C-alpha cells in the first residue's frame, strides 16, 4: 500500500464516484489507468497540467433537463416510477412504501441505508419498497468510495433492483447504444456495491438482481418509459478490474522505485513539477489507448497524441480489438492476414483466422 501511495505522491487520493468506477470497466487492459486509479491520482488535474484537458462534463442545458426529468419521475412520492415498476416488475400495490434516505443527515445516511436494507432483506413489513438516494460504499484499492444510486426498488419476492434515471431518449423502442452501455456500466457499480453490503450484513448477495431498471424519456417527450437491462457482463468486467487494482504489486515491480505521478501544488494552486517530467513518468507505464477512451478517460487526448507519435494512426475500437485477440490496429491486422507480420504470443489462433479470411478474399476477387 505504501508503494502505491508513493506513486500518487504528496497529494491526497481523489475519491472515486460511480462514473469513475464504471469507466474502469471500459478499459480493463490499461496498466496506466489501473495504476493511476489504484493510487487515487487526479487524472483530470494531470491532463490539464500536461496541456491535454479532456472535454468532459454535460452542458448546463443537459444538466437542467436531466434534473427536471428525474424530478418528474420522482414527484408525488415516485408515483410515476411506481406505475412503471408495477408493469415491469409486477410490483404489488400492497407492497409500496417510499423512503427518502436523502433527508437523513449526510453523516447518518450510510448507516441508515444499511439498517433499511438489513430490515428489508429480513422481510420486515415496515422496511419499505422504494429507497430514494441511498448511500452505498465500495472498496477501491483500499479506499472507500461512497456511491449514490438514483433509486433502489425492493420487490415482494425479496429481489432488489437498481433503478437508473437517464435523460437520453428511447425512440421507437431504441436508444443510443453508447449511452445505454455507459448507463449499464454505471448501474453495475451500484449492483456490486449493494451486493457487497448485503453480503456484509449476512444476506444472500444474489438478492440484488442483475437486471437493472433504466428509466428514460420516450420519443423526446417528457413521458418516462422503463426497460430492463442485463448487466452481468459489465459486472464480470468490473469485478476483474477491481481485483486487478487490489493486486497491483506485479505492475509496480516492473516500475522504477523513483517513479511518481506527484501533483503537489504550489502557492498558486498549480503543480510544482514540470509538465515534461510528468509526461515522462506517464510514458513509463504502458497504456492501452483506443478511440473509445475519448468518452471515458481524462487522459484520452494525451494517450491519443502518444499513440500518434508512435505511428498508430489506424487504431481499432476496443470491441473490435478484443474480438481480434488484442490486435490493436488495421496495419497489424493486415500484416497478420497476409503473413508479413509474425503473431505475438497468444495471437496464433487469430492470425490463422485472419490468414483464412485473406485467402477467402483473394478467391472472391479472383
């Protein structure tokens, strides 16, 4: 633990929120991100100091629209949400009871949340059905991250469901796949946190369903619609990445002892170290840049610039890359296909398949 803290340097660790933890699952193979998140390094501050700030954050208009939509869904004691849950989860009217955990003082919210869910899991009748803004926690490389899902619904048969309220539209039954994927990763964080809490309380963690309730506006109107989203795949990736972050010793052993990402501020609040020194330190840890990083990581522009300097201008998206067994670029895929590039360890099978595809292409052209 002391070695990973030394990697961060003199600055305190940056707390992880649900979006940051969800982003871990978006790029599980990146050693640079794993070490920086494990150490609690402020990647946004690092990117700004390097001169590569990431354009993250919603517009004020989008934030206002999102807040208005959430208020609509939760108005009158979540009456609109209850209507959808009755249809989607077959939630009986007799089981409806609403708890607004947010009204409890912040220092009591986590303990109050644990007590409510303990009673609910025991089947006590006054435990409630809907919990507004409960406070969960999850251990991230030795640091506790406190998380606040929108709502958790409790069903009669003893099943808990995470409810995520998002302001992107579902049009004709379809939504933007990237937006749904991001929402699923974030919801998986809440599922894992709630399962961890129930297990700590001595209950079955699988009482928390892997099917989360996604609530969005329908056809650009304000009328909400609810859909079930299966997050088992996101949960599996998230667990692997969190396990990897608690066993970073192997990655640290390959790094020089003096390596640090320290961002100690001076009197003006800006980091004292030169940007070039920080860039050299980051380049000492392997990254796994892909175009998908532009929507999930604060260091995306720095890593993209680094990849371009190394001549990787034709990088494949992460889904395609994973399907191809780690083949990172079009040039590499074509080289394996025509036999001009020798496969790396573990790429023998995908190289054989690519060569077969190339022969089929040549036959078709002939």
